[in-house]
């Protein structure tokens, strides 16, 4: 039975749009990477969905969702065939690295009525500029939210009993790596996002990532708590033993904070839970019939509660401010999405979808023989 997973290769963050697209499929491991070019409303997402539909019964497929519109796709990965189709347009520009040998470009712009689109030139430019404005405002609010997040982080860092966290990590290392020797060839790591900051709030696909994971560690942590030391110890333990890993990063600290970790060869997952990405144990077992063990770790148990109690009112105030700023960010991301949809509406009627359908069949046939 094929496995279907969903996640985000890029995200809206305090740093703007943050991309981990380069980790989707490496040049040396890929049989083919197809970069799909074209403007808004040209059918890139639909094209990829139809390709995925034609292979879903025989292929394990990763669906790479768009943080601007979680219902749309920015890519698909046919894992058994080692073939990726990726949206190569702004802001996640993907260009060929090894043209012909690995990479191929499909330009859906070849199937539009350029003269008809050009009639709306001024309005399209105005709408694109308005979309960019809403994104800038949204990112400013997310950046402000990160400042509040850092204040929460400082409080929890001062209260955490580090020695206890290291002890837990050491116990986990013994538990999951006891039969794995240090390897001369280090494992590879990939980086993505399990959840994204969108116009509809914080959206996650955690459950789909846990399919076929037999052992799952659920790590309960308050918003702002840094579990980096714990995750990094587990991560390095896997890498040194030649195990490939998948790291899923925090939307607020996308460059540094691992929130979730999968070790596919061991069928083991580490999932951070808080109010922005939560999942109940019964939801896991209902969705994943392979799960054999769920281990609960509550990081609140390893913090000095006297220090936390002393700052209780400050923590409450900071969380309220964080929520307010995040909600503002969601609001303006939604405005950006609404304006972008107006731009799409000017392209859709001017596309030759009959010819694109013929192209789709040709690409399906090419993939079939790879």
C-alpha cells in the first residue's frame, strides 16, 4: 500500500519567505527533477495534483504544500521513482542545476494568450504591488511576534534543569540506538516544515508524517521553550550512526529550531506539541495502525517551577501579546492571498488548458518509463 505524506518545503516566517526547497530531492539521488514555470493561475498546482493522482496507487508520494495557500501544491515527490515536480516561480524560485541530465523545465507560459493578458497589464502590476505590501506587513507582525517569543524563551531557558534534559536524551539514545554502531559514512539530513503560518492560521500535517512510524515520542513544551539541546543530541546520534533523518523546523525560528524529527530507518519520530501544533495519542493510533509505542515527555516537569511561578503573570502577558501579533500576521497573509487570487483570475480565462492537458499526458508517459 502506498504512503501519502504532506508537509511544507517553504514557509512564511519573521524572516520573510523561508525556503528549504533544496532538500526536496538531491541532484545525485534524483532520476528527474521537473521545474514548472508559469504565472499565477496557469495551472501549476492542478498539473502536479493530476500527476500525483495517476501514480498514487503505485507510488509513495510526498505532497509539498504552499504556505500562501495550503490547499495548493508547490511540488510533489514520487519517492519510489525518485522524481520531483516543483513549482519554480517566485518566491520559491527553482532553476535547473544539471539541465538535461537531471533537471527539466516545463513552461506553462507557452500556453497562454499573451495579448489578452497584456490588456490587464496595469491592474496586474497594481495587484502584485498590493500583494507584496500585505506580505511585508504580515512579516513585520511575525517579526514582532518573534521578539515576544524570545522573551518567553529567555524565561524558560533560565528555569530549565538542563542536566535532567540531558539525562532524558541519554536514556533515549540508549533506547533507540543500542544496536547501531558509529558509521564511517554519516547519515544525510533533510529540512522541511510540518506546519506553516498561513492566512488561515497555523496549519499542520503532523498526522500524515507519522504514517508507518512504530515508535513516537510526544514532547509537550510550552510556546517559546527551546528544546534544541534535546533534539540536537538525538539528531547527532542518528547522523553519526549513518541514519538519514528528516528535520521539521519551527515557523518562528526557521533557521535554528528543530520541532520534529523523523528517523525513517528506525520508524521513530519525535514530535513537539504545543497549542499551535497539537495532536492527541488516540489520533495517532487511529490514523497509524503501525504505531506500537507512544512515549510522552513533558518538558514542564524539568523546569524549576518556583522560577516559573515567579514569572507567571509575565508569561501570561507575553503569550497574549504573541497571540495578538500572530493573529495580525494571519490577517495580512489572508489579504495577500485574496489579492493574489484576483491576479490569478486574469490568467485563468486566457490559458489553453486543452493543450496543457495534452502536455500532462506526455509528462505522465515520460515518468512511466523512468
